[in-house]
């Protein structure tokens, strides 16, 4: 009975994190973007610097009518937001926050494969939405999503494989236990490839070709309204949390820090994740959208060769030090 | 194939008192089988692809229940995450309608059924014959964990592994050559899953 309680408690905590962190990042994005563009952003809702803006947005979304287009494939259309969102919740369960036993939702033996596999499933939601909407803009968005996933999943996997080689394990806590500070310069190319490919998989700017609003309205999500649309947006921000958390765990040493690793390891993890999330927002404000052919070219001619070079380097160093 | 392989266990260990894992295994197997049948019988093309997701995911769950965790996640990564995405990508490029495709029926379906049954039968026979007395201990340390799979693969099965990788490399080179011959270089994204399996 105690075990069941323990599991339930862990899942509850993961669920709470899943609900809170994406909103925190969304609000940070409002504010950071605003200040980078010389304005204030939301200031009214909730009083202090508009902290409740996203709560208000959620209430607004919940009140809106949930429209399903007449020609749409109803069931697939309605199921798509859940398929897009739930994988990120599952991934969050496996990300270790601190060094102790209790600081991870569930230890998964083949952790890297688990997180990458389940993250890949989330894209099916966008594809289902794109096809089932019976709208040509949605269909174009779905096509672009698929093309982007196919191009960027490979460099992401290769970069993660490099870390697994370095650590000699595919379990996420295992990788962190093996981490040394000099892995940072050793794996820096892999880290960059992983982060960029992850951004592309989340369709964040500058890789937001699948939802390019000036060309195809809002891509696969064009026909969505109300709560279902909000779920797609939430999936994007949950994706940012997951991507930044994973990059932290795989490449930045997770709970390791210059001091206080034992008691305050989880603070380091959260700090690094928050820093990366800030970079994600920063990139959105700084770079123009890549064109479709530029997107593909970047993946196939730059990121994949870089990832392969990183694997070769990892192998050489690994053999040299052993 | 997996259904029968496990169906043998209760025979040895008390058919009337199956464990929870065995019941779960059979239930998931039923769902997987149903999804697989729907995949080939539905008249809606994209639905077929989505039922395929359920079937492939069900097989991944079966792997998990048999403690083969690594294989399960690779199954999800390659098949659900890449092969089905490629399938959907291809379907979106066609004029797959929402609702029934009038021409989704093929005159070859009885021949296809025959081939499918023959293939399933021979696979069943091989698996049952090979693993008749093998028993997986579900309670002990995972026998399908990444470490065990890796050491077995690279100690006992290196030659088949290398032969397979050469085959996949040949397929990859072939794909590049074919896409070049037609003078169309936009086929690059389509090569991704093969490339992935090669790694």
C-alpha cells in the first residue's frame, strides 16, 4: 500500500509540474519578448505585472465554443490535441531532477530511448490535426510538420547517442552519475545539435514553418477553437520544458554544480532549465523564420554531419581515456 | 506469434491460475490483433495508418510485458515515430479523402490473405519450435534490459547484426542512386527512416 501511495504521490507531483511550468514559461515569454521589443507586455491581469494573464487566457479559451468543421473527420480531429499533449507528460515522468532516489518520477532503464521515442509520438497529433481538419492550410501545415520531423529527429538521436556513448549507459540518472565537468566542452557540438534539432521538432521560431502565420494561417491548428486550441498551445510550452530539461540532463550535467550538489541539486537542474528556456524565447525574438528549403538544408547538410563528427570524437576520446 | 509463444506458459504453470502479467499480455494481444485487422479492412486510408499506430504500439507494450524494455522503446521510436509519420506524409501527398476511399478495395485481397496466413503460420511454427521450453522469469532482474540485450547482441549475434547493417547500407545507397537517376533531388527526406535503422 505504501508503494502505491508513493507512486501516486510522484505522479501527482509530475502532473503539477506539467501544469505549472509551461504556464511559467508562457508568462516569461510574454514579458521577455515585450522587454526585448521595448514595451511592457501584459500589466493588468492579477495586479502585479500581469502575472495572471495566462490564467485569464485559459478561462477565455474554456468559454469559447468548441467548433468541429462540418467536413472534418470528427473523431480524429477531436483526438489530435490529446495525442499532441500527453507524450510530453509521459516524458516528464522520466526526467531526473535531483541526485536522490525520490527526485525522479520513474527510473526508466532505457531512458534516452524512452524520451526520444515518446517525444516523436507527439508529432502524430499535429499530423492528425492537419489531415482531419479538411482544410488546405491545415494539410500544408501537416505536410511541413512531417517533413521537419523526418529531417530533425535523426540529428537529435545521433547527438543523444553521443552522450550515451560517453556515459556508457542509456539511463538518464546513470548518465548524470557518470557526468564530469569536462564533458561540457567535450560534448558541446552534440549539445548544440540536440538543442537546435529539438527546437525544430517543437516547431518553435526560427523553425516555425509548419505554423507560419503569414503563409498558412496557423498550419495544422487553423481550424481549432477553444480548449482544444489551448491544448495545442500548452503542448508547445510543455515541449519547451521537456526539451530544456532534457538538454540540461544530457549535456549540462543536470544536478551537478560548482557547490551544493547534495542538498540543492534540484535547484541547479531548474536553474539550467530556466536558462535554456530563456534562450528559446530569445531565439524567437531574434531570428527570422527559415524557409522550407533552408530548414531541410540545415538539417541534412549541417546538423547530421556535425552530429556524426561528435560521435566520432566521443568514440576517440572514450578509447583514449580507457 | 507472441500470443502463442506466451500461451504455452500457462500450460506449464497452471492454466487455470494465470498471473496478472499473462492476463494483461493476452488482453493487449487482443487489442493489437483487432487494430491490425482494422488496419487492413478499413476503407479510410488515413484511419488505416492510425490503426497501424495502435497495432505497433500494442506490440511495444507486449515487449514491455516480456521485460524487453529496450526493444519496446526502439519499436516506438522507429515504427510509431518514423515509419508511420512517413506513411502519413505520403498519404497527405495523395488525394486521400476524408471518409471512404471508393477504390480502397483490391482484387488481390484473397491472394494477400493467403500469403498473410502462410507467413503467420510459418512464423508461429518457427517461434513455437524454437522457444518451446524457454521460460522468461518476469520477477527477477530484467532479462531484456539494455545491458543484457547489448551484450547478447554483440557477443552472440555480431555476424547477423553486421550482415543486416550491410543490407541496410545497400538499401540506403540504392535509394540515393535511384533518386539521382530520376533527376529529382527532393527525395531526401524520404530516406530518413532507412538511415535511422542503419544507425
